């Protein structure tokens, strides 16, 4: 009971902090020279942040995961926002192009607020897991399911910095990544940047919420391996610390995601609720439900 009371109190604090973040973000959009592209994408995600912040008052794992995703995206967008892009990028190396849009400068202080809200979401998850474990018939099974859920959400959130820059950040970021892909010898670089961003967005949403987990995990794992291949990482060597980056990190990430292509999203996933529902039982063949459900 004490854990549940703490979780309810914390969820209200989390809602207040989320509203502060949304208000700050809206003030930047209304007062600073941001592009229509950035204004649209950030407004959509701030709306999702508000919805998920209200939803998490119910305390479900899925709502907390949704809040974590929206928090990560909004924080990322405003933390790398570049209000005054350089007039010329001539002569920059591929790595310089990547760093130019991946490191800010962003809105001063916004990243700290994002980390604070993220910490509140993390503590909420831990309290929820402790509460479920206390009331469960098998504490060990419950903790294992919570741990698996945490890993699934975490690997899903790792896609956020990538699609946030590729397709949500605005025309400057999109141009930079198009040039970066072009330096790698990738054909139709603009289309490939858009495709990469779309796959990353689908992977982030699917894994974080546990929605269509198995096919999304397969897509994300194959995508990462192909990224390692097209980016030339397999030719560099294994260790990620090597100059230009080896394939250690990418393959590890791909392997972690592939686990969920086999296991599915687990008990605390959107799949578990959707595909075991009565409408799904009536409308979908059993084999489809078994593949989609966890």
C-alpha cells in the first residue's frame, strides 16, 4: 500500500513536470525562429507527451513506456535544436557533418529538464514493478517480466536520437544527413535518410510500447545489421573504439533486439492486451494471434 501511495504521488509530480516541459517548448516555438518542419513535429510530440502524462496517472506499464518515449523525443528535439545553422558546410568531413546535427547546441537547460523528467519516469517504473511483484503469486516471475520489459523499452528508446535527427529535426538536419549518406556512397541519399528515419520511428514505437513486437524487432535488427554493412563498419573491425567505429556496438544492439523477435513483448505490452482481447479472438485466426501476442 505504501508503494502504491508513493507511485500515485510521483505520477502527479510527473504530470506537473511534463506540463512545464510542454509550456517551455511552446514558448520556444512561438518566440524563436524555428522552421515549420520543426514546429510541426515538436508540437505533435508535445501533444503525445501531454496525453501520455495524463494516461500514466493510471499507473500501467504501457502508459509509463509511452511517457518515456514522448519524453525522450521532446527532450531530444529541443536539446539539438540549432536556431542559427552555419551559412556554409563546405569542406566538412562526414564525421563532422554527423556531429554538427547530433550535438546541439539546443535550448539551454532543456536537456536537464528532460533528464529530470526521465528520472521520474524511471522511478515510476521501478515502483510499479515493486508493487506488482509484491502482489504477485510468484515474485521471481514478476521481477523477470518487469526486467524484460525494461530492456525492451530501453532498446526501443535507443532509436530516438536517430529518427529525431533524421526526420523530425527539420530541413537543416535532413540536408546534413543526406550529404552524410551521399559521402558513404549510398544511392538516392535523401530517400534513404527518409526510409532510415521511418524504420527507426517504427522500431522505437513498436519496441517501447510492445506493439507488433515480433515483426518490429525483426525489422529493427535487420536494419541495424544493414546499417553496419552500408556504413562500412564490418570492414573497420570489431571493437567500437577503433577509429571510425567498429561493428561491436551495432551488432550487440541488433542481437538484443532480435531476442524480442523470438519472445515477443511480454506480459506488460500492448500486444498482450490487444491480441488476447475478445474482438481479436473473433476477428483474427489463432495462428496470427499467437504470432502477435506474447
